[in-house]
C-alpha cells in the first residue's frame, strides 16, 4: 500500500506538468484548430531564457516566474505574428507543418545559443521540500500542483467571465459566425497563442527547477501528448485532469508491470480510449455536414 | 501549336501517358537513370541510392497522406518494422534478399492493418498523433524484444545478393533499387488511375460524401494503410541492406516528420512530387554539408548539425508560406507559362 501511495503521489507530481503542458496544446487547438507541435520547444526556449535571467540577476522564484510570464507572452505573440498569421486561410495541416518546422528551428536555436550541455536553473527554492508521512515532495513540485490549480481556475474565470474569453469560445464554436458577430478573430488567435505560451513558460520554469535543463527538454512536450488526446484535443480542463491521470498511470505501470513502460503506457492508453471515444474523454464530438 | 491537353474519353483520362511527349521523356529519364552510376562517383551513387530508397517509402506515404488524406506520422515505425524484418531474416535465419524484401513489406503491411483498424474512427490530427504513438510504441517493443531484435545493440545485415550474384558495391546495388523504385512508381501510378485510387481521392475530399456515393470508406482506408505500409516496409528492408546495420536510433520520430515534409515540399498527392521532394530535402542536407564543410573548421561540430536543423526547419516554413503546392506547383506553373506563352493562359 505504501508503495502504491508513493507511486501515485510522484505520479501526480509529474502529471501536473503534463497537465500544464496539455492545457497549452488544448487552448490553441480550441481557438485555432491547430495542434501546436512547437509547444514543447516554446517551453524549452522559455526555460532557457529563464536560465539566462536567473544567472544574471538573483531573483526569488516568484519574481523569476513573473518575468518569464511576461517574456513568454511576448514570445507567443511574436510567433503568432511571424509564423502563424500568414498561414490564415490555408489548410489546417499546412499550419501544423509550420509549427513542426518552427519546432525544428527552435531546437536548433536553443543549442546554438546555450549549448548542448545540461544546465541547472538556479532558484532560491532549490532542494528544499516537505515530507508527508513517507512521501517526500520538493517545494517546486508543490508549487507545480498549486500553479496547475491556479491556471485551471484562471482559465475558467477567463473563459467564463471575461469578454475576450467569451469571444474565444465563440470563435471555437464557429469561426465564421463569430467573425460576422463582430469578433476580431485574428485578435482572438493572437491572445490564444500568448496565453498558451504563458502556460508553456510556467511549465518550462517548473521543469527547469525540478529536473534541470537539457537540449531534450522538448520531449516533455511529446510526453504530454497522451494527456491532451485522452482529455480531448479541444478540452482545456480535460487536458489538466488527464495530465494527472496519465502521470499516475505511467508511474503505476512502471512500478507494477515492468521497466520502461513509463515511456509508452500513456500512448497505449490513448490508443484504447480513442477506439471507444474518438474525441477523447472530454472533447466535443464534431458534427459533420456534407 | 499545342494549346493544351484535352481528354475526350474516359480511357484517355486514366491513361498512364497523356501524350507521346510524355512517353519520350519517360524513356529518356529511364535511360539516364541506367547510365547514371557509370558517371557518378561512389559517394554520389551511395547518396542517390539513399534517395531512391527514401523515395520508395515516401511514395507509399504519399498514397496514404497525399492521396487518401490520412495524415500519418507512423513512417518511422513502419520503416523500423521493415528494416528489422529484413535484418533478422537475413542475418539470423540466412534468408535470401528476394525473400526478405516482400517479407518485410508484408510484415509492415500487417502492422499497417493493426494501426489502421483503431484509426478508422479517427480523423485529422487525432489520427496524426495516434500514428505517432505507434512509432513510439514500436521502437519500445523493438528495444524490449531482445531475443529477436538484439535490443539496443542493433543488427548487422549481410551484403545484399540476389540469385547468387553479390551486389557488393553501391553501383551494383543501385540497379536493384532502381528496379524496385520503378515498380513502386508504376504501382502507385496504377493504383491512382484505378477504381481504388479514385476511391482514395473521394475519401480525401470528403469521406462522408464518399460513403454516400457508395465507397466503402472503412475498407478503402484500410487498403490505403496496408498498401502504404507495404511500400514503407520494402523501403525499410532496402535501408537495412544499404546501411548494412539497423538500430532503433535510425527510426526516431524525426524520420516521420522528415517524410511528411518531403511530400509537402514536393507537392501533396503527386507521385512525381514525392520523388522530387525526397531529392530536394536530402539534396539540401547534402549541399549544406558541403557548404558548411568547405567553410572550414570555424564552426564546431555541434553547431554544424544545429545550423542544418535550422535551415531545414526554415525551408519547411518558407515552402508552406509561399508555395503550398510544393515544387510540383512551381513546375506546373512554369509549364503553363511555357506552353501558353505569350498568353497568360
């Protein structure tokens, strides 16, 4: 039983990161129907930027996070303006391929600037942690759980109450109608990219603090894919919940069934779930008219 | 003056060659391909071999993604299945090449069926990510099934030989690959002009409409998966013989993404486009190698790789931005200008 609790708790700790990353994917997909394959790379880029900032100025963790939120919003807007907006009106698949090209470019740029050696993101919370009975959690992991909760709450308030959020939901429901109702759809797209980049930035800083930085940090973006698919590509909150589910599942399968299952158990699960529910657990089925 | 190509009957519409000029050019191309290795250096022959092998696989992917519209990032997985089948059969069981090639194709086709069935209900990006999951799972299975696949240490394949004739050099292997590529191109072209190919196109345009018009969508989607993965499996087997060593590292997701970018750069849905895309993308890598190499040791080895990656990413982005029809689109435009000059159309 203790083993089970240990696996579950550490699964939740990694799962909240998947959840955060997944929220970024889902938000962009919801608003623009594009899967942003560069999401993991944007996350990596911002965590490396955080490294540069943290090593030039000594900032407390929250200060660093705030600066990174600001920077990542700008990164998101720039990427949207330079790479994504020119693709408006083209096939969705073309835009997806643009994000793949962008991903390749960001990976190269990060190694060109910061080198290929693993780095540590210096923050003031460092190795401190809290012990709950037999389970030890780093402060940064606790912050991650708190930040996921905060992001989910923030997104809910934003989508439910703010003018922009309502416009975003309208655009997601039917783009053309939203446009006819006077919503500035390109503006909505830009905001969606900015928010997704902010969430990517938060998860990047957390990942950098918990696991350190390396040129393969982007693979975390790949690892979070099962979470988004399980939740349904267009469900922001579904992504958060299924991120935790996938994290726990990965740990349990590794712990009880076999070595190495951690890498693929998420993908195996989505294969099964998609057969039964092709739009994920919380996704909206698309009604097609011919 | 020729003012255009006019098809006046259905048989003309689906004929392999639309006019005599095309036939002449095809003959010229085949002759050129036959004498090419006599003129090329060993290094270049090896490069061309790699391109032709990739082309076999990418033509297969094009049938699935370009013609049927099912986006697949499973290319690396099917390549791995094909390559490992060939490597295991030839190295551990001593099977000859002429048996290994179809066996790899069939094995990959079987896996295509396995991936295809759960994918029947999925569309668009859901499908893309599921096929990506397949690639990740396959590499994991290969790594863990050490008894058969030798795990992470990889397998060395014997020299390719066909009916007792050893194809030891790249130049002799060239002709075998050329023959298979020709078969692949003919096969793809014939599928496209047949009933099956038209069903594929109908599914790409709008699968519900296709179903309403009497196309059994599920069956044809599975056909597309099976045929495409057969191609890719054969390409994987050839790859195993070409590199003479298979290892899981050669089949990362990057290969899948590269393959999709090749059909996009070439032009979605066109067999010629697939081949041109392969030549362009692999050629670009080679040219970059040469250029950066001739610039001397001012750059570290890490940054050479990264610089190549950056330019590669940029090429994909620029192509999609400015020429979404791909190189075939440019060619068509140029041809129209040439034929109609001095008129616009």
